C-alpha cells in the first residue's frame, strides 16, 4: 500500500518532532512583520471598523489567534516537508496565497453586511498574507530544529530504539 510505504520513509512525524508547536510558534513570530504591513496599508482599520465591527484590541487578538492557528495547520499539513530550508520559502509563500484566497470564503458568512476591503486595503491583505507565508516558510525549519528532540536526550537512556546496539558497542569501547 502506498501510504504505508510513505509512512515507512518518514512522512509522518513522530512524537518527538512537534510540527504543530513549531507551526504555532512560527505563525506567532510571523505576525509582527506581517501585522506591520497590515496596519501600514490601512487594512487593519478596515477589518476592525467595517468588516468585523469590533474594538481594535479584540480584532487584533482574533487575527493573531487566526494566524497562530494557521501556523499550527501549516505544521499539521506539511509536517516534515516544512523543514526544507531551501524550498520552505516557496512552500510558505504558496500557503500564504492559499490562505489569502480562502479567507474571504471563510469570513464572508460571518460578517454582518456587505463590507469588504477594496483598493489599497485589499492590496494590504494580499501583501500581508504573502509576507506572513514567506516568513512562516523561512522560519519554520529554524524554529522546528530545537523542538525536534532526540529520543536519546528525551528518554535519558540509550538502551532502546534502532541505535541501541551501536550505542552499546560505543560505550563498551570507551570503557575498555
């Protein structure tokens, strides 16, 4: 079976790899520069005042939560593929574009009225999502690497797992 074959070669992350946590942290880290662009283009004001009709602080919290959740989703969908330091920027950029396309479909049923961004504010939406995705793709491998715990360091012993026999031989050579 093809899926079993893919899993045998590491497509599924193990419990020590934490792609969801890495995605959430990376999504959080990407919020600041992308949020600055969102505010600079005037898109944030349009979202808070016209689309969501909520106070700016609540709107900012909801948007930050949505971007962190999108980062977790990035880690859940792409898993080990997101660790590619050479192509991660492209994967993140494509993911940001996909979110930009999907955002109106998700948000339109939730808003009260016909308000949507236009002009410069709409351009700000596109630039924000692309920048957020680009930063997400670039930073994910760097944030994920320290979270990618080694089984040996996490368990504290070297008597189990695929390297147990090799490690035992190394320890015996050092002592002998």
